[in-house]
């Protein structure tokens, strides 16, 4: 098979590169930045032409506009990347009888005050442009009728790029005290675990038997405050005092979901993927970062 992975330079795209190295299938990684084969997924004709020319059987779409606050003022380009681009990919796959694996977000929820893990059938009402455009992308994919697996995830972090784990590691090593919100609860997701789940779905061609929306994050529940405390503990930055605070102490143009824990029952049942506990995955990621840092000296 020929598998196209878009958004190759992002956290999930780079994690996909790491897990695909031993595959007998051909993975092609594209992005719009230097260092990768370039493909503008907001250009429908370019996408369809590329899929035909490279005989693509499956697309894993890791590309998205993910700056939640910035999306409020960024204009049309957020909609083009988060909604129209997934539709382009879906139409291209529909044309060749292939499948699209698309990554969505817990931000499709927001206004509802859930207190139980969100399953795929629960109604989502986004509270900002980012969540709205990601939800539109899901619906546009479904409307094409192509084979698809839409995976909603949450609180993504990895060894790569900028993320909450790296931010907290830096702050707790340089500041005497920081504040972190305690009234937003969810589950951190290690991009390496999500990449492994996607890899299993693609390699086993399990998308041929199942289609629709699925949820994947690590197991467990925590607040951003709890997450930060665990990061500081594992990094050894225990001299920094981490104080809990409420979301209204950090004014933002977007109201974040107060509770967006995702129910993983469906993805575990249909695809038999492993879902590690969040603290175990965090420890694994931070150990990897420590090893890479030591090797670079």
C-alpha cells in the first residue's frame, strides 16, 4: 500500500514517522514547510492529482490549524485548513476507493457540562472557531461518502515541537512559582501512543471493516494542574511551587471545555488498540526526551 501522511512536521506527523520505519508499506510524508515533499491540501485539484499520480491507497491527515486562541482572528485560512482540506482529502480517497484517517479534537465539545466520559454519540457544541471548523471538517468528510475513520483526541504532547509538557518543564526549572488551571479536566495524550493506534488501524487495513467517528486519548482523568504537577515531579523540578487557579484568571477569547474526557470503548472494541494510562505514557515520553538530550551533548 501507499499511505500519504499529511502534516508531517507536526507532533503527530513526526510520531508517525517514528512508528512507520519498520513497515513494508510505503509511507509518504508531506507538509508545506522545507524538508518534506510539499503538498497544499487546501488545493483540491492538487490533492486529487497527487493521489492519482502517487497511487495513494490511504491518507492519514495530521494537518490542522491548532492555535485555539489565534483561530479567533486568523480568518478564512482556519476554515480552509480545518474543514475544506479534510473534504478535499476525502473526495480524493472517494475517487480512488481509498480511505481517510482524519484527526479531530475534543474541542468539538464545550458548551455542554458533561461529568461522564464523552462518547461518539454525544452532541458537541464548540465554543470557538477552532472547534467549530474541526466539527465542520468531520461533517464534510462524512458527506463525501468515502471510507473514513475520524479520531478525536485531546491534550496532545510529544518529544517534538511546542507543547504543554515542554512549557511546564521550562517554567518549573526557571520560576519559583506558577499558576495552572484546575477547573478544566480531560486526559493528556502522548502522540506516540496515538501514532501506534493509527499505525495498527492502517497496517491491518481495519478501516475496511469499520468506519465513522472514534475517540482516542490515554486512560485516566486529570486537570491541567494535576498534569503540571506530574510533569514537574518526573522532571525533578520540585522547587517550583505550582498553584491551582481558575480559568478566569487567564483571560482568553475562547472558553475551553471544562470536562472533555473521552470514552475509548468504541476504538478498543472495533480496532483492538492498546490505550496506556496517562502517567505511564508521560513517564515514557519524558524519559525519551531525557535520553535524546543526553545524546545531543
